[in-house]
C-alpha cells in the first residue's frame, strides 16, 4: 500500500503535471470559474503571470467559460437554494456582471416553484403552530429564498391536499 502512495508523489527528475494539464484535469471534472482555477493553480506556478497566461489560453480556446460555469452552478444548485444564495456564490467567483444578472433573473422567475417543491419534500404540510411555522420559514430562509416567497409557501399557496 505504501508503494502506491509513493508512486503518486512526483519524484525528483520526473516532471509532474504542467499548469495547463492541471487546469484541464480540473475542468474535466466540472466547470470552474477563473477565480477558482487561479486559486488552485497558484501553488504550482512560478508566477501569477504564468497562471494568467494559461487561463487566457484556455479561455481563447473555449475550454474555460464564465457562462458555462454559471449555467453549471445553476443546474447543480437551483433545486436546493434560492436566488439570493446562488447570487452570493456567483459573486464570490467574480463573474462578469451581465452573466451573473442573467443567471439570477432566471432563478427569480422560478423561485416560488423551487421553494414550494423543496418545502413539499421536507414538510409537505401547512404549519399548525407558530413554532412549526418559524421552523419552516428558517429552513427556506437559510437556503436563500426571498421573504415574500417564503411567506407564500408557508401560507400554503400552491398547496393541493389530496
């Protein structure tokens, strides 16, 4: 077992992955933002300019895309989180303002439906006590849904009882 671990460690005289190779390995697993790749590649680079050069090349070839990253994040997180939470995550990745605005607008258009589906999976019943109502509201608020949407969901709008 120990021999396998040693095989994975770069040996002296044997080159490790290049910066471009590392970046491609990360991008093969999932879409990344430029900020994420910069952070991940920086420890392996000789200078920040070297990282920027690799990322510029990947963007020019269409292998690194802010739009694809935003779409990927929406696809992964929209069913579980509200627009405010996802907008905050997109802001951390310093995406161009037009891409972030477009992504969050699409989320706001479906916010009630997504919040209601999440609430129905978790609770499924209109709260009967103030404590239960507060618990349900905190659950949705913690996932970044707007106050108005939370009130509508917890009041039972869109709820059909069989």
